[in-house]
């Protein structure tokens, strides 16, 4: 698609053609089918992190088949591997199919980089300066803007001088390029350095191991440590996503979205049970043990160096992002005595000619280096002086001591104090939560800026909260954003929005160690979407009984038709709410007893399994 001539106006421009951007465009068009909408992306194919350019051999989705699709288009079984593994090619094909079914292709402008975004203060319109195919420069304008670039748009590379190295270096993003694969698997490369401890590092090591290369795997001792990699089948019995996609899994996770339920009063709130903290931490310690059992860390010195940083509390505090082990046989290769893989817990001090120097003066011969050092969000398209008002991190020296920053710092300090009163277990948070206020995302519901300067319903962000319920969460965010941009969703005033953004920000910093870099809600996505759908007047509890709601599996299909449901305001009401107040009190008394029996019985079984 070619951009319109300067002077013509789009109703909505979506930046990003990954999961977030596609569902945002589809949802907006479902509500406003006549909208003149454009999707812009810098890649030559859709998919974002799942675009064709980023796919490499043995790349698999962490979610099993049946868990990774939107509610109105199931993923077919073509290309799905044994045990339900979804290869990267199947994910990309699904997104292509999604775009075809909902007629999005004709609205896309690919191979197009957004260089800058500015807002005309007089008209309120947005102007995007874009470059197509790295040559043609032009501008497009729009009434409304959705930023769906997510939090994994730019490679995060360490500050190392590579001039003396004289060997090829890559980011894990580049592993999908044929030229990268040719270099790394070619005869000139024998020994490769991999730097990083996230899931992408495991995958890079696996790729090189299968290519028969010798690997020096370096993980910083002062970072978040290696990811806790859970098997697809925990204890060889059930899928890790069978847990993740049940509400019960989040019962023992303190969060600011559900503060009225029975679970909150029993285990998370200020008047919780006396043994509540012990119950919560025991649940997560045993869960971590189950996740880590297949790794067998104690089998080798390599394995010991891959132990999660916070031991059995790693799945609770999440010092590094959790991952699913999608590399069959990798643990055995890691533990193999005299094998191809050597793990080092060290920093890279410098790169020298054909070598990587780590701590204590150790020099490792190296023919190539892969930086599996994760991603960083790119907000440079917005002028630096506008980012804070837009709800984005703005570590500009000009803003650090400004009156607005000082006011926000005071606001977040009060929020931190209040969140500990609200969720007392967070007072135990590992050190390091005191991040600079300029690094905050100031987004109400993690979707819109809190500032009144941009409260004209012209901009929204989708995919700016990392979680493990991606398709379900993105559909909720897309509908919320569509309702907001359309003027059909009431929001509180600026003060209330600021207080809520400061509150959720304080929670993330205390709750998740890796959430101190980007917004993170690992297992708290159920209560989060409850809030979003609650704002929209939709019941997000889609099951027909309390037991089913708590323990049964949720899939995207449970929310099929939710857009039309919102459009017709056909709110689904839980049956129990129709029985009257006295009946409800009796039910609550029974549920209290059931909840106690279930929780302690569940923990007893886990502890018994652990001791056995």
C-alpha cells in the first residue's frame, strides 16, 4: 500500500504489525468499519518478533498449540510438532492468515520506518515522518494513533568496543537471517561466544550446539541471572500453560487489580491469615521446584551456573524472565562432561583480536559472538521533551530536577508506601526497587497517558505490559483502547489516573525484579483483564460456576464475540449475583471453607511430592 499524499488524513495509524498492532487494527475496524486506517511496520513481513526475518531453525513458541491464537480465529494444526510445539513458521503463518481473514493486508505499509512522531498543537493531529525502503521520505497525518511497537522492538546491546575484535558479532534477532546462519554454521567458525541468560540465549546455544560448534556461554553475575526454564510438561504430567491459564495459579500472587475477593482477604491483603505469607511463598517455592526439576542443576558444574538467581523463590520474584524450554536435549548437552558447551558466570571486560576477555583476566578464543542480551523499547520517535507527558520513560537530564519530576517522585514515594500497606508481603521485595522516576511508564491501565495534555482520546499504547496471557490480554487492551479512542469509555480525571499509574508502577517494582525495566505482570493478567472488561461493562468471568471459574482452563475462545458483546452492551452476569444478598452470604461462607481446604490440600500435595 502506498501512503496518501501529504494533506490527506488517516482516521487511525497503527505503528507495528505484530500481534499487538494486528489485533488493534482488526478491533478498531470491527467497531468502525468505515475508518481510513493504516498499519506501518519497518519489517518486510508482518509478525513483529515473529516476522519471517526473525525466524531461525528450531525457534518454537513457548505456548503449546491451542493457547496461542486470538478468540475469533483458531490456529490450525498445519506444521504443529509433536507434543504441541508451535514452530516460529506456524506463528507467522497464523498472523498472515489472521490478516487475510480480517482484510488487513491492503491497509499495511511495510518496509517503512517511522522516523519521528509529532503532534500539531493547534489541530491536535499527529504527523509521522516515515522512510520507505530506506530511501523515500514522506509524511503522513492521522487523527488518532495506536503505538503497538511493544517492549521488544530494539535489540539491547552491551557497550563494548568491537573494533579490535575483528570477528563477526550478531544480536539473537539476527539468527533468522540466512547470512547470519551461513556465517555461524560455516567452516571459518568453530568456537562461538554467547552472552546473556534469557530464553533467547538458550535458543542461540541450542542452535550452535546442533551446528556442532563449541560454545562459551557467558552470563553476568550481577544481572538478573539465567532464566528459569520450565518444561512444556511439568513433572511429565501436565502442561505449564494448563497452570498459567487457570485463575487459581494467580491466587497466590499479590496484585493491585483484585483487592476485594476472598482470595485477597485470605492471602494477600492487610488482614490476611497469620500464615498467609508462609502459604504464598511455599506455593511458589514448590512451583519453582517443579519447574526446575527437569533441569537437574546439580548434575554438573555447568548446571550449577544456570541455577536461577533467587533459588526457589525465583518464580515469585522473577529476577529474570521465565521461559519454557523449547530445545529438546539441551539440558543433557549442558551437563555433558567435556561437551561442546561451557558456562561462565562472568562479565565481558573487553573484546580483543579473536578473543573475549572476561573477569580475572581470562581470555576465551572466539570466532564469533552472539549477544542474546534481550530487547529494549524504542521511544525515540517521540521528541524527548514530550515523552514524560506521553507516559513514556524520559531520562532526559533536563527533566530530572524539573518541578514536574519532583512532583511525580513524591507521588510514587507515597504510592510505594501505600502498596506495602495494601500488599504487605511486598515489603520483602529484593533490593533494587528504588529506580529513577524518569524511567517510569505513566500509563493509565498501561494503555493511555495520564497527563491531561494528551487526554483528548487521540493516542493509545497496546502491548506495553509483559505477561503470559498474550492473545487474551491483547484482545482486552485493543477493545479498551478502541472504546477510549471512540469516546465511548468514561475515564477518571487526571489526578485519579496519576494515582492509579503510580500505584501500579510501585507494585511492579516491588513485585517483579525484572519489572524494574519494563512493565511486567507475569501471572496477574487475569485480574488485569477483569479490570479492563469491568471498565467496559463486560463480565470477564466466562465460566458457569465458581469451581470452573477458579480451576478450569481458560482459552482465547472463552472471549469469542466479546467485541460484539460490548457493542450491544449484552453484559454477561454471573449466575450467583442473581440469587439475592442472603443467598450470596451463605455461598460466601461455604466458599471460604472450600477455599481453605483446597489451598492447604494443594500445598500439602506439592510438599509431599517434593519430599518424595
